[in-house]
C-alpha cells in the first residue's frame, strides 16, 4: 500500500470555487468514515486517477493525520473524461467493509472456439472482508463453457476471509449460438420505401 495522497481541506462548495479547483488540476470531494464528521477535501487529479484505477486501499494525509482510505464513488465528465468529484471512505483495518469489486472472466471458452459468442451479464460482485483481505478482482474460469452453456457464481473461489454477498445463483456469463445476420437484414426494406 505504497500510494499516499495529500488532501487539502476546502471551505466552500460553490460552483465557482469547484470550477476554480478543477481548472488548477484538483478534484473536489468528501472524506468520511465511522467516527468522523464528513470533511470537504480536494486532491490532485492525477494522483486520484491512479488511486481510482487501483481500486484498493491507499493512504491519505489531511492536516497532519494519516488515514487508510478507499475510493467509494467517482464522478467523471463523460466528454472530457476529467474527474469531477470523488468520495473517499476512511477505513479501520480491524473492521470488515462491504464493497463491489470487478468480476473478470478467464480462459478461452470452448464455445467461442466453435463460433459462439461469450455474453458476460455480471461485471462486479459485492463482497465483505477486512480491508487488507479485499482482493482487487474476482476471476471465474469459463474455458469449459460450450455453446448453450452458462455459468453462475457457484463456481467462484474467494480467498480466505472474503465473504461473497452477491447471490451465488446469479448468472455470470453464457455462450450464445452464432447469429446469422445476412438473412435478417434483407426482408423489411422494400415495403417502407413506397410511402
């Protein structure tokens, strides 16, 4: 957990103040956690982007205090892809936390080799664990799936001390039969042109 980000307190929440922060490469946000009042903060956008991508715990310093934190929510400008706002949660290392982590499929599915299409319907799972036990992702092997097969969370293996909160019967992925696109495109067009 070598990543450490300095945070600055901010006093105002006006649109002008927030825009000024963003122009200077800083992202407004809030730091909260059990036993503390929420604090309005700002942080360097580049450092926050790195923290958000790692999806794990990191250190943050504020007014001389060190906190173990995790990114709980990030708002991103859909056009410029700039970070607009961040929620940071302070965590206590001896208290379990609940969070969502990415679900990653591994292996080359037999059905895909036979012309099928892999359809992943679930991309994150909810887990509960002590902060230092949280995995960065959960993987599920799909190499045995053939066309028409599907897989649920019953086959997920989690590290010791990590509890899966998402229902294990939830469908994760399936192999769909190949679609014959050429036949469906030809029929409906001539009738509509005569209007």
